[in-house]
C-alpha cells in the first residue's frame, strides 16, 4: 500500500539514538552508529522521531510500505516489559555498607547501592530518599581515574548507555524523580554525541517529574579530562 512513512537520511545521522528513543513503536534501531528504519510495519507515520533528531535527518515520504501493525507493536512492547528486570539474582535490590570495600581492595570503593543499571533499578528504594543522585554514562567511570572518590562518594549511583540500552530512560527516571525525594542530580557524560541522549533523557525526566531538582552536567573526554 502507498502510505506516509518516515525517511532517514543516513548521511546526516550522528548516531545519537534520540530518534529510536522517541519512537514509541520501536521501529528504529541504531546499527553500526547510524539510525535505520528496521521495522516498517511498526512505523505509524506520525513522526514522533522528527523533532527528536538534532541533525534534521528525518523527514516524511509517501511510498509503498507495509501497513502499520498495531498488534505487532503491542506484542513487542509486552515482550520487552516481561524481560525487564531480568529476574536474575544480580538484579536484587541491595544496600552496600560503608567501608565494606576496604577489606578487599587497596582503594576503597564508594558505591552505596545496587543494582546500578538504570533499566534494573527499582522505582522506589530506601536509598533514593534524600539522595544526591549520580547518573553516569558507562564510559565515564573508565575514563576518569578518580571516579569513585570524586563522583560516586556521597551519592546514589545509576549508570546507563543510551546507545546500547533499548529502553526509555526518560520514562524510568521521571518515575524515580516523582516518587522519591531526590535532592540533586549530577550527570557525568562523555564528549561523544550519543551521550547527548542521556543528557536529554535526564532533563526530560526532571521536567516530567514536576519537580525543580538541581542538575549539574559534567562532560569527560576519553583521556579523563573534565571539559565542563
């Protein structure tokens, strides 16, 4: 059938992943650093992805395409919800006592909570109340040598990668912000463009929570330099 559907100009795409996160139907994937419309029958032609793209790489076109399959979209969403959290012992909520690391490491760790993955973290946890929250792009802890002492210490930690995790961070974070007394949020991100997706998700989540939570964004280069 001939219908309206999105068109992605891959030559303009920077691989940030914001379009994939904005697509509630899951029609877009990031493959080899480029956005691709991988499931045409998931695209409803409404274009929620268009305003999310910072490169203006997405537009509409009318062409031969399979019909929008709402049943398939709903089934895929349900399957994804059933998989998260994974149910393995590693996703169980834990509080880590201060000082426990000193017995097993020369440099003490400062982590106070587990799990730390955004997609595995509970919406409500006792360690969120009154917390100064650190949301860290995965790579920042490996790039910045004194990460535990300068960023994790004194904060509750959540980590994620907007390019690798096929989840809506903004939705999950908005629920955490709305349902807990978060005092402040520090976001550590890398200089790479795809980390902009994490910053966008955090800002969107704070707005969606209806709260005025102070946000500090720290940008770190791969060699560990704080760009601020």
